[in-house]
């Protein structure tokens, strides 16, 4: 566990330094390798933190899903859109969540801040997940599911109106 805290701080510092130049209007872009590394690092760190120590409740295993709920939603929805239109899921396009928010009428900054707020709301549940009983875990997981369902409903409604 002593490795995890310094690693998380270093990763957060590197992301914050990069974010300064990547916020709208972005002057540099990360690319696939950087985003894969960050995703892998976050997933590994949450798994290490979830399973570290004695007496961790079983439902704490869902913490990584809460932390990564928005990126998982984005990935699954993009794959679904591409497969539904008969294209390869590995082919790049402008169907990611941020692009869809902009197509719905949000400004790029508004789309970015919307994603930040949604990711924060889902991630905050993960902070409490190891401290609550089974009922509290169900409430937290239901809250995350409701946020994702609300996003999906709003997107579907906006698509039908266009």
C-alpha cells in the first residue's frame, strides 16, 4: 500500500500538468497511448486500493466501476453505435460522449465540464463504498446507475428530436 499513494500522487500531478494544456481550447492532445496508460493506471490503483488490508467489505469490489463509470459508458455506447451502423468498433469517428454532447448543442467547454461533473459524481460514490454496509452499497450503485440512465435517456430524446 505504501507504493500506491505516491504513485497516485505522481499520476495526478502528471495529469494536472497535462490538463492545463489540454483544456479547451486544447493546444496539445494526449492520444491513445497516453489515455490507455492513464486508464490502466487508474484501474490498477483502484483494484490495489480495493483489495488492500483486512476486513474490506465484499461490495468494495465495485469501487473501480464507480470510478470508471463514465469512461465505461462512453466506450460501450461508442461500440454500440458503430456496430449498429455496420462499422467496425475499432474505426475512429466523432461518436464519443463529448462529441455527442456538442452535437446536442453544448459548447465544447460545457461538454467537458459536464463530463467532469458526471465523473466526479460517480467517483465520489467509490470513496464511500468501502465504509458502508450492503444497503449503502446498493444505494451508491443505484445512484451511479441512475446517472448513467439519465444520460442515456437525455441522449436518446435529443436524437429523436433532431
